[in-house]
C-alpha cells in the first residue's frame, strides 16, 4: 500500500496482474430486473449506511448517523507521517503536515451532503452498486481552511484547467486499480465555500469521515468531497480518472457521453410519523392532527416550497418553511396533517429557486444517480374499534 | 408516544387498532430460499450497519464504526425531563435523574458487543430479519455505574426472580405494539460487570447508542444491553415479553420451545488483506508473506486458540494470540500467510476455554441467531505476468 503523504504520481504500486482476471466478475453497473437485492449489493449495504430518517429531526446530524459511502477500505492514517502535497501546474509546490494545516485560517460551516446514488435501489431495472433507498444524506458542521488560500499560495500557472484531489483509499473499480480521485474546475475550486476540513461537529474527523483531512464542496453531491486527502494536483487538461470521467455521469443509454454529476437536485424528506413495524417499517399513528416535520435541500438554488401529500402524490398541501443552519444546509419545514382512520401514503416534494421540482414519478438512468423522486411513507391510522391488545397490558410488573 | 421517564406499567399508550390489520404483512421470520435480499430486509440494512471489517484493526472501535441494531426508531430524549425508575418487587422504589445517575460510583470497561443475528444472511433458507453478514460487532469503552448498587439500594424482596429493563423505543413486532424490553435473572443482573452506562469511549452516549442511559451486559449478545433505559422493574416470575419469550431463541423447528439466546459463541474475524474490488469485495494482494491480523472473542470463556486456513478450511495454521483491552473484550491475533499467486479462500476460526470451536460448516436455526460459522474471504494474489495497467500510469499530473 502507498505510504501516507506520497503523491499519486509516484508509481509506488505493484502491478496486480490478478485485477485483469477479476474482470468477468466485476458487475458494478449491471442492470438487475428484480426488486430483490443481490448478495454483492448487501455487502455494500452492511458497511455503508444511510441516515435513519428519524435523525432528520436534528439540525446537525450526530456523528454516526450521517450517511457514509466508502468505495474501498477506510484507511488508517498516522498523522505523524501524513502530509498533504500541493503540486502540478503551480509556481511552487507545497508540503503541509497536520499541525500546519490546522494553523491556517479556519472557518466552520454547516453543509448538507448527499450521495449521488441516493434513491438508486428504487430504480427498475436497478443498476448494481450501493443500493440506497432515500436517506443517504446528512448535515454536519465542518471546520477547515478555504482551499483557495492554499491554491493562491501555490500560485496557479496560466492554463490551469482543473484541480485533482487524491485520497489515500485504494481499490479496484471497473477493472482498474486506483486511488480515489476526483477533480474540480479551477473556478469551482476557487469558490469561498470550498474547504479542506479537519473537524466535524467540533471534533477531529473520525476515520470513516476522512481523517485527517478531507475536501468539502458545499452544494455538490458527496463524491466530490474527497476523503483522506493526500495530494492536490493542478492540471492543464480535463482529468480523465475513473471516478471523474467514467463513473458519476447521468446517462440513459450505454455509450452516451452523458452529463457529469455535479450539484444536488432538490429533495425533501420527512421524519416518518408515529411508530414503525420492525420489518416492514410501515408506520402507525393515532387518528387526528399530526405535525409532520422534515428537511429539504438543493445544491442548485434556495428551497422555495415544500409540499405534502397524503394520497400518494395527487393532492398537495404547502408546508411552512423554517430555518437553515447555513446557506449550504437543509431547511426545516412543518406541515399539519389530519389523519383519518385507514391507510395513507405520505409524500413530500421540494422546489428550489432554480425552478426545479422533485418528480413524483420515478426517473431512470444507467448509474442510478441524481434520482430525487419523492419519498413515500405508508402510514396506518388506527381506530379505537377492533384494536389489537396494547402491549402495556401484558408487560411485567 | 410515552413521555420519558414514565414506567412501562402505566397504560399511556393508545390502542392502535390498525396493528391488527397489519398482521398479514408482518413477515419477520418468514423463510426465504433465494440468496437475494428482499426490499424489506434492505430497509433494515440501510439503517442498521455492521462494523466495516478493516475497523477490526482498532482495539477500541471508533463511534460510528461500532455495529448498530435498532428495532424501532431512535428516540430523542430531553435529559431535563428524563428519569429512570427502579420499582416492582423491591422495598423502595427509586427515581433517578441524569445528574444523579452520573454522580454514582463509576467504572469504565472495554466490552465487545455482537448482535445475536450476526451471520444470519448466510443461512439458507434465510429467516427474514436484519440481514447481517459476519461483522455485526464492536468494542467500546463503556462508562457507567454497576447495576448491583442500584438494586441493593432498592432492596430486592424475597422471591424476586428477574429484572426487566424497559427502553423508550417503541414499535410493532410480531404484530404486537411494544416498547423494547428484555430481562435478566437476578443472579445475572447482580454480577459485578453489569453496568448502567452513560458514556462510550469517554463521551456521552450518542442518540443511536442509547442516550442518555443504557444497560451493558458483558459477554451476552447485544439484545440484552437495552438502550434508552427508562425503567428497571423487579418481578417475581419469568418475564414473558415479546423480545424475551418469543424472539431470541435458538429453535430448529416451528413450535419448539427452543433455547434462550444468552452468551456470545466464539468468533474470530480478520482484517481482509490487500485492497478490495468495489462491488465484489474480493481482495487483491501481492504474492509473498503477509501478516493477517484480527480479533477473536467469546462470551462463554477465554479465547484459547485462533487458526487460519487459506484453502477454505481444510488445513489450519495456528495464529499468535495478542492482548485484550479487558476480560470482556476481544483478543488480538496475528498469523503469517505466504500468498502464492492465484485465488485463495482465507478462513479463520476461534476456540474458547469452554471447549467451543467455531464451525466450518454453516448451521441453521429458525431465527438465524448464534450463527458463528467461520468468516470466508476470497483473496487473489497477483503475478507480475499478464498484469492489468496500474492506475498510477493513467492518473493526472
């Protein structure tokens, strides 16, 4: 494995001939017609978790509830030897250690991050990859230093086109032995809000969130916010690494050039009301008026409207909008709902200032990215008649 | 929903008649013949996560990597109104608030917790429930006060048989509206190591680990360590709540009384060597000697032996045993492995001082509990010949 702090340019990796032999078994992206999940998807689901929907009640998601998507293994980094290099098409290369990076000007911002594949498991046919339902999201307070300061210190040469971010996480994807790498155009990289973050919710990053340092790109889907950063490389061309040029594109047919995935589409989620059934997650409430609460966000504009439906998306009621922890974080909303006895399908949809509205009907694309179809929650409102025996009558005491 | 601090005895829950209507759809425990995972299991898998196997390298599992199994929703508790009651078959009932509980004599112990359903997804046919693979485990340092002190203060009446622990989490399981409740026999409850814990790894409990207070029962499967504790009730009979008398039994046929699940069977896990393929999680290593590392634990005795096999469990090599963070936590081990070019199936198995040895072959029971069949990791050792192009040659720079 590469030593921490070694830039990706150095060919410190052996040739793993066996990667080629695996090729016939690399099935990411295969389309599956069944609603059932393959054992390969389950392996990803048991290690990468979404945010339990009831955590939508917190402005700032507690660590451990924030969603996680890790392509390879979580690296274990010794900060005594870790170093960030800034190089490539710059006037002066930099090497920065853990103490130095934390001594730079710091800012703290609440940022909502969402996985680009959120909602993938609802597609039919379903592209094989991490099988997310609707809740691959979280909002954390990230503390770090603006990337721009570092890039200005290094001095970009004329002709700089993109900035490449290399993580310490390494594995095989699409038959290619790679370290996780993504790029940003120079203009996007120089925006004020782009951070190199060393703390989450006031604490050092835990291993799974990119310790010791990660990129945070507010407004963009999470694959952009490279974790376990070891190198920043300015290049004079479009970066063609696997995670940039092959993966994370919206394509509806094989062979399409497709559209690169960038900023988050709008999405609203509700805290499912009442209590759940363990296995089906169907909800039970008492008949009567309930206040449904949730959050909504978009990376393409401010949230301007949230609507709730209790009939699967035919009729909509407008929710009251609340506060955001920051300009880059989700916005709270509440909506009263009068629950009649019986079964209901609650849906919620968000609109943003760029004119985007969440679709009620399921879209489809080859990778299952940017799927922001509305959340659907089945709720049963109980009647006093014909009821089951409440558990309280049969508990000990 | 019940107010924090209200003991389960008070009938503060409405009758949700609709619970009865759900009954035909309650499918937990249904047996599934396919290796594919149902959408209902996926809903559980995206919210309850296991410990990524590479986290086996840490003596103490960082918060956020420790496994989680939450039957219903994660309650949000206001400690200003939260109260623990101790009552039932005692001389004096107690009400204890958050400040009071934390002012009691405290101890800190490293404890390995494992879900009783760990390994369930490997069974065929598979019982519908949380679809764990092999890694529903974690080791944390729990800080709290011995339960015994509280029980002695309350004073158990003669004829006390069990102690019932009631959590604030409520939902429907097996068609029954319930709060999560489990019991311990008086003798087990009075053991020195049983704690009421308010901190994990030196920090207050996060919501998902039972804030503000949870039970920790070292050596037992995790379902025993009730989270979000609100009531402790001493009873003069065997508690017959759903999670105690119906669920968590080892049964091989419907209608069997079965054996109650209690202490953890032995299990060893390895950190999978090398680097993974994103989708299949198959591992790639360089040919040559590797040191394979991992942990092993048992709730039934001390770990006495760990063995590694590279041929799927036919021949075994004995591993060197390392240290444990405590008598109630896993024990480290290492084993050298000479990787020949080609494909291998690594297995590891543990033995304990009670004479238990992990089975190589998959067992089976109706709930998929206590399944400690050996971990299997497919590893490909690369050769220098016929290799794929390493990614380093095609990265930016």
